[in-house]
C-alpha cells in the first residue's frame, strides 16, 4: 500500500459535514468492511487499528 504523507494544508479540523459515515472496506468482489467511522463513534475489524486525532478547540 502506498504511504500518504499529510501536508499542513491537507489538515482540516472541522467535523464531517458532507457524509454521515465513512466505510473503509477491502477492494474485492465481495468486500469486507474494515472500519466504519462517524463524527462521534467508530467500529474497526479485528487486527486493524484507527488512530483518532481530536479537533483543536477554537
């Protein structure tokens, strides 16, 4: 998998407002969910990790 390096201008500390949730899944004929994320919760499949970064207070 390609590693993505975040640039300072890529960081947005605003909550999601265009989606109700994000589903991350495998790219297969029968995809398997890896993670489901919402503004205030997440679920992740066994063997995977999600690192959460809190939004900065304004």
